[in-house]
C-alpha cells in the first residue's frame, strides 16, 4: 500500500469517526430533551 492510499484511508476513517461523534452528540441532546419533557409532565400531573 502506498503512502497516498494510507492517507486516503485514514481520511475516510477520520470522516467516519467525526460523523459518529456528531450522531452521538445529537442523540445525547435529544435524550436530554425527552427527559426534560417527562419531568415537566410529571410536575403538572402531581
């Protein structure tokens, strides 16, 4: 494998990792919204 191929493969892996990190961060943000909504509903019912 040539160095240019190694660099291209490394860039692909980095891009994949960045997409995964963004996806995980978005999931955590959405989960926080769900928890907040649940807590608000409980306060209204109680």
